C-alpha cells in the first residue's frame, strides 16, 4: 500500500486559505491571481487537508473562520487583518488599504463579519471547491 505524503508548504510565499465553495471567496482568489505575477501567494481551501493542517499549526479553530485567512511565515491573519495584509503585499494601489489597519480591529472585523455572514445568500455557493486552471495549478496546495 502506498504511503500518503503531506503537501509541502512553500516557505517563499504567503498562503491564502479560502472557503472553496463560496463564490465571493473564490472570486477574491481569481481577483488576486492576475494581480500577483510574481507568485507571492499560494492558495488552499479551508476544506482541504493543507487548510486544516495550517489552521491547526497556527491554533486557528475551524468554527471561528468564515472565509479568508492569510498565513505569512509564522504569522496568521484572519478576517479584516488578512484582507489588509494581502492588499499590502500586493502593493501598488492596493497598498492604500494599509491605513485601514489603524481603525479598531473590532470595528473592521464587524464589517467583515457582516459580509461573511451574508456571503452565501448574496453571492451564492458552489457544490464543490473551485478547480484552478492549468496555468496556476502549481500555486494551489492540495
């Protein structure tokens, strides 16, 4: 019987964990890919083995995660902090989101939670996780 091997997590980039069945979340990933030609970001669904492993390694409960998580080195960012950090790493005009970090986290996360709580109702839900196109498949971790 063949032994199952764990997917190696790249050390040279940040990993975006997303809800693989959420249309808003997969749309966000599809928005990031063409704006990240350097390949800074790797992607894994929260529902995947890699997503579960990274959540466990960073002490993140699956109960409290609603859509986007960023693992950047030893740091884990959730909710609005993840979105702001992703925008900062993208640079350019997206880095203009960085000053939002001075707003109280409780306020930022309240707005994030409102969107997250309604994302399936407004944007819909897929029956299965998105399948990446061949040209970016190497950036998706199984």
